[in-house]
C-alpha cells in the first residue's frame, strides 16, 4: 500500500509562532516553499481556503507553472460558486496543471467566516449542500450527455460540459470532518477522507465511522484515508522535547488567544488534551492546549526515527496519505522530507514486498503417504 505525503503551500512565512514578514501573498516565499517540498520528496501540497486569503486555485496555477511534478490539493468551498461552473473551472485547471489536481471540499467550520461571504446556512445544512455539490461535479466531469439535477440546494436542466479533466475518469475528490453529518457525506461521496490526527484509538474510532457511513451508502470500495499531523523533530529525544516546549512558549508569546471553534474536530482535540499530554509513541497535545485545537495541531515529537515509527502506526490503521507541516514552514518541510519521508517509504515498501511474497507463495500440499491410515 503506497503512502503519499502532503505538505502545505503557505503563502507567507507567518505561523502560530511568528508574525509574517511580508504580505499575505508573498510570491517569492510561496514559490520557494513549494519548490523545497518538491525537492524534498513530498507528493502534494494543500492550498487552504479562508474568506480573506489568496485564492487557492490561482496559487496552485502559479506554482504548477514553476514546478515539475508536485501535485495540488486545492481547497474549495461550495458557497462561492455554482457547481457546474466549478466543474468546468477545475476541469480546465486540471489541464493547465497536466493532471495534478485533487479537489478538497470544505463545508465550513466557522459560521462567522461563512457569513463573511454571505453564507448563513447552519453546519449540517452546509454538509447537505456539499454532498449535492460533489455529486454534480462528479457527474459534470464524466457525463457526455446532458443531465438534469433536482436537489434541495441546486436545480438545473440539460447541462453538459465540453470541458473534461485531464485525469480520467476524473480527479479525486477529498473531504473531511468529524461529525455524523460529515461522515455521512464523505463516506458516500469522497475518494479521500481527511482526518486530524488524534490518539491511535481515537483515529481508529473515526476510521470506523467513515467506513460504516460508506457501507451504509452502498459503497464496497472505501475512501482513502488522509491524516494530518504537526511534527516537531530533534536530533535526540531530549532536543525534540525542548523544541516542542519552545514552540508552545512562542505560541503563548504571540498572545493571539485560543480558538473559539465549535467544530467537532476541534472539540475532539480539546477533549483529548484534557485527558493528558502524551499518547501512544509520541503524540503530544501541548500544541492543542496552547492553540485551542483550531486546526490539525496535535504534534508528533521525537527523533526522525521515533516520528516515522509513529506514522507507521497510523499506516497500520489504514492511513494512506500523511499530511504534515511544522512551525517554520520552509525549514521543517526540508527536514521532514530529508529525515522522515525516506524512513516511512522504505518500511512501507518492505512490508508490501513481504506481503506480495506471502501472497505469491504456493500453498503447501499434504504428504499423501503421511495421511494414509496405518495398515491401509
């Protein structure tokens, strides 16, 4: 089971631990970061969405024109365009980038940010709208005959696109969430389901919920699983933990306040932090407590070998896509790509080879003479 790695295409150098040094879209920094990911062996870059951030599709197109092969996980919120328009827009984008698109749908975790763009639907209503949107985009990307759609949120007649994606039959659709409504939508419609890292037990619980929803929707092929982490590496365990505590001190020093998100994923992280600081091999909730859990902030702390072993524990649960970014985006992306990715890939390849050998091995046949009854 190949494992892929997703970094983050940040558009400036500001993070929870530091104020940005330039504009919100620093072209030179954004490109340098993307190229560093590509050179360090990452597979894909997430380009996130918020109402007042640079447009993800424009950023991805800029980066695609200046990189060779790294792919893009482009975030898109259904409230900002009609689904047939989005289907043709992203089909065009897939051609522009030579088939490097995965489209990530965000229903919206924050009511206030949704309302800044005129979206006043409640959370579960947003999930229902996203489900319709994903259905329409998939149909528009694959149907060469006109089709109608009659839903609660969208209605149209006789649409057929003349623009189809470069990837056939279509690019993958990604989705995430930690509520029953989210599981129902992503389980039914997503090719990739995104989770924020929790303890192994908590992650296994969520995976079971996703798979249960997928089966309830009649699916036999389960969504691929994407899990997001914040790695904090050190040459020794002691150095890694010293760095981790410096990170928390820097977060507090910025005095930006705790997240007020009522999002279920954030709530689950806060509950985890309330139960303790350390879980499994090296999962640490100190960063959750410092930020309030408003994002995928649970950390893996340790040497590259320790963090790689922890990631393999999640691979054993079924995670195929590992998303990660540190707090110094550029330096941490290079370090993680150099120190951790090769270890994980080598171990996964080793396991896959052993599994294949076991599958190809002939079935032992019984010794007929040994089975013959005595005196027979």
